[in-house]
C-alpha cells in the first residue's frame, strides 16, 4: 500500500497542474492514468492542434502544453502510474483507498478526480463476430509487430495509426489498407510513402469501402468488404488491425457513490468537493452551475481544491495563503534560490 | 425559432423549436433528446453528437470542414449523410430539418 497526501486520477492538464498546486503547499501526490503517457485529451485528441486560450500563452499545441506542465511540476518528483485504471475506491476511516487494474493500492486522505470525459478505449468493430476474434487475430493496437510477420493483414482506418502501421508492417507482411473514404489523414510524408508503396504493389489500398463480415472459425480466414457502389469483395486475411480512434468511457467512476449529473460529477464550486468528503473532481469531468469545459477552468478549480486537500492532509496545521513570488517556503519547494 | 426533428434509429421522433444560432447538438442537449451525448461539449473532439441528416437537407447545410470529416471517421457507423450535430448551426433556412441519431454514440 502506497501512502500519500493526494491521489490524482487523470494525467491531463488539470491533473498535472494539481501536482503543482499541491506541491507548492507541501503536499505529496501520485498520479494514475489509464493511458501510457501524460497529457490526456491534449495528447490523444489534439497533439498538433493549436490552443489559443491559455492565459499569457498566445498559442501552443496540446503536446507543447503537456510538456510545459510536466516541466513546471518537475521539482515535485511525482510518481506516475500509467496504463492503470482506478477500479475501486473504498473508505478507511478518514482516508480513501484506491485500487488499480494492476492491483496497486494507494491510501490518502484526498482524491482528486481529473478524469476528463473518462478513460480512453479503442472504438471496437461493431460486427458481432468481431468479439470472438478479439486479441487472438483481431487487434486494436500492436504490441509485438513480429507476430504479424509473413501474414495477410487487413488494416482499417484512415488516420495516423492506420497509416503508420500500414507502412511499418508492409515491410514484413502483406498489408491491405481499407478505409471508408478515399482521403486519408496523415502527414504529407506518410501519405507520399503510402502512395509510393501502393504504386510498387507492396501495399494494397481499398477505398471507399467498409467491413461487412469476418469469416473463419477459430482464426480469421478472410473478410468481406463492401464498396460504396454495393460491390463486395473477399480479402484473404489472417489478422485484422482496426484503428477507428479512441472513445471515452466514464468507466468505474460511476460506481463510487458520487452524485452525478448525466456524465459529470457534481461538485461544490467553493472547493470542488464531491458529496464525499475528501473526494474532489476538477476539469472536464466536474459540473456546477456555469461550468465551462476549458483548460483554464480546470486550473482554477484545482487551485481551490488543493486548499481543502491541505486542510484534510494537515489537520493540525493552519493553511497560510502565499504568493510564489514572495514565499521562501514555496521557493524552497520549487528548488529556487 | 426553427423546427428541428430528431429521430432515433427505432423511428421515434421529437420535433422541437430550437433557437436560431444554437447548434443542432445544443438544441438536443437543452431539451434532453436521447441519443446525442456531446461528450466534448461541441469542440469537434469526440464524435458523440453524430447524426444522419435526411438526404434532401444535406445540400442545404454548409459543407463539413476537414476536421469534422476526420472526426466522423471515428464515429459509430458513419454513412454518407453523417454530420456532427455540434457543427450545424440552426438558422431559419433549416426549418423542418430532420436528423436521425445512430443506434449508439460510442
């Protein structure tokens, strides 16, 4: 069991800034996220798209914002637990115990839920036979590309993941790239590489068409696709790789006894506490009258929530409001002279 | 005010008066129309306000920008008449617009 002052769920911009606001108050935190890296929606949905409404930052991308936030919280040497989803939250007297999908256990007087719109999961193929092949011969991500060596691979999708894997796997296997539109979305370099391989006959592209059925008993033997004009075609296939993007699922958070309003957690806008003492919700996942889903709202919310966290984590100390410009204590915590 | 009809995939429909200037998505959310989730709040970042626009109305809508079309790739069962309802602004010209929600959004 890992003991800390605050357990932060979600490593998006609000969760990262939570580390800062807690850190300057002398509180230790851990961050847990279902994804494999920090950034949340900023990284998953718009790493290259500019953001124009971060105060004093006229323009930055989702990726740049994440990097800057990580740099800002470096002095606090926080432990991140990636690829882990928080499954259970239980009460232990004044504390909360959190258990993750990797069976890690944490205990703290405070939890800050900065879960955005939930955890990201791959969008699955909606055919009912898809399920029985999942993780056997149908995959939503590539863990070990060697598994696909010399096989017939049908890749679905029109975005970066589909294109990158089509390029990579066409070196070692026979790839068919299938998309519902004629246009693909990728960097100019990737797109020209794809074109080149297709012209050389090293990669087969089939558009605009969609998957109709998957054939095979235990393993996939073929797939049937349908073109826009109604024509169907069978494609010999050993493995399907599907990249239809990520969807956001609220997940287990709905089972923790928190008051919810549709897909959001209701909070008290004075300190962003939920109906459970010591559990806070900030950023896109929380709601209160007038709530705006902006990154800057998340920053404000956690500044206030962190004060309440301090009171619960240090019940015998008095909270003193301080400015980072003038407080010696804060400068020490930031490692500044 | 403009009349917008929201149908679900079972054929149930609801016709609402939606204020001009709002999006078709906002009209649904404010009136608790089921089948439109709008997880990202209208930012073209999630594809959970995906609708099928009745054919005859398709040409009357401003063309989808590239980012919208890209996001529709990520929607549940996209079709030729797919749009994100957060990107359709309600105007008088759209009086009578009919949109159908997909079987599910995610």
